[in-house]
């Protein structure tokens, strides 16, 4: 609400970007907000910006009048409403960038095992044989160090821990300890319910999602809020899984009145358990380490998520990173408002290479996707997965 509340919010966001190691994407939020709200860039917000950012900011400043003129409903009350929507979407994108930047700075510190490093996105070749060879020594040492923790887990199971922690055996071991402990204690029911549901889903020779959803924690409460119009899972041509969520279609306030934050977290962790199981099965079959790509569809986004919903997403994401290492692939941002897409095109070349690998922006709108559930039916499904794959390349 602060970011989108007034004309000063744009300059404040730019100042925030300058202070947080001049994070380009956060600075981009300030620019986007200024553009959307119809103001210029204040001088104080430009002071101290690194030289590589100055040309982009100057280009954006020159383009601001054209950007405002091209916005839907560029005058009167309609312009005000459009500005709020654009500002909210831009702020959401910028905040995500700030989080990524913060995570990157902490990656080498004591919180390293607990943050979303998405190390799997740094691997140039995801062929299982190549990765097994690359991390053979780390896997061998990890197996020896964790002999008292392991039961029948094979080397391919340990591979994800090795990849996640870049071959650091000590970090991988600490992660493995926490995972084994959780699966035997507080997560035991989730693990067992997911395994039984997957068995039923595959019993007919073709995937049936009904038993999987029915067995999910609190599905009786969440069934009307999380349908295929809000969240779907598709398989990409590369073999990776992709979970796509359309936040604007979720009645998050009503949902968070029906469930608690821990209950929704359990649902998301259950979903990740299913994702990991399927990813491991497909990795063995295909000979390629299958990842889970996260796609965020920002169609019709006009506000920030409900606070409780945001907390559930944050907490479950942190837990999933710890409990399912080496699974998370890139994050894809879909259907950004036109102005924000243009800003992103200016700023993306400034991102560090690792960030560019982890966050991908669709260059154009997927206007054919009226309802997210359309992506599960042909011919829209084929077009959707091909477009997603193109964004990732």
C-alpha cells in the first residue's frame, strides 16, 4: 500500500534501490511508479547511482511522457485506476527483485542452507550422467558422512543435495539431517499421504489428479479457492514441471478466513512433496534432472496479496527450499502490464548473470489465456507450454 499510495512512493522506491546496493530492479520500480503516477525523477534519488544505471534512467526519463500516453485510459479517473494497477504490479516485481538480491548477498553466510539459492539453475548441463560425474566425490563423501541417516536412498537422491550446495558436503549434510528428521516426525503424515495419493493417481495408467487433491491437507476448505483457474501444473517440452499461479483469481481474503497460515503452508508443502516425487521419477526415466519452474501470472493484478496469504507463501517457500533441495528452477513472470514490460526490457541487461538465469520475464502478453484453466486444454495447452519454454531459453 505504501508503494502505491502517493506520488512520493516512486522516489522512495528509487531511494530504496540506491541504498540496497543499487539493485536495478528496485530502482526500476521507482521509475515505474513515477511513470505511472505522472511525475519525474527527483534529483536526490539519482545521486550516488552507479554509472551503468545512468544511461538507462535517462532513457526511461525521456520515454516517460510516451509511456504515460500509451497507458490504458491515459487521462481522468481511468488513468488514476490504471496507474494504481501498474504501480502495484511494478512494486510487486521490484520487491521480488529486492528479495532475490538480498538472498544472493546472504548465500555465503550462515543462512546459506535455509535460503532459496536455486543452485540448479546455475548448472549448464542437467543430464543426470554429467551431474553424477561432476558431483561424484561430493556424493561419496556425503554418503559416508550420513551413513547413520540413510536407509535405501540411492546416489541420485543425494545428487540434489550436492547440486543445491555446490558440492559442499558439510552444508549438504546439514540439509540432509533436517530433511530426514522432518520426514520421520512432523512431516511424516504429509509424506505418507502424498505417496499413497500418487499411487492411486497412477493406477489407471494415466495421471488422475483427483485422489492427489483429495488427500491434500485441508482440501475440504481450499477446494473452492484453489482450482485450475487459480493454479495449474504443466509439463514443459524440456521435461521440467511448471507450476503456474494467477494471484488475481484467488479470493485470498476469504481463503485466509477459511484456513490458518499453518494449514495453507501444509497444503503447499504437500504439493511440493508430490512435485518432488514426480520429478525424481521422471529424472530416472529421462536421464535429465527435472526441475520445478514457478510461473507467476500477473494478469489483472491491482493490489498486493492479503497479508496472511503472503505470510503463508513466504513461510512455505522457505520450508520447501530446505525440504526439497535441488528442485527449484527459474521463476517466470507472465503478463506484466505493458509499461512494466518496457521497463524490464531496459533493466534486464543490467542484472547479474545468475539473476538473469533465475528470473525470466515474458516479452509479450499471453492474451489467449482468458482463464488459467484454458492452459490444460488443447490447443491452448500446446501454445502455452511452448511459450513458457521460449521464455526460459
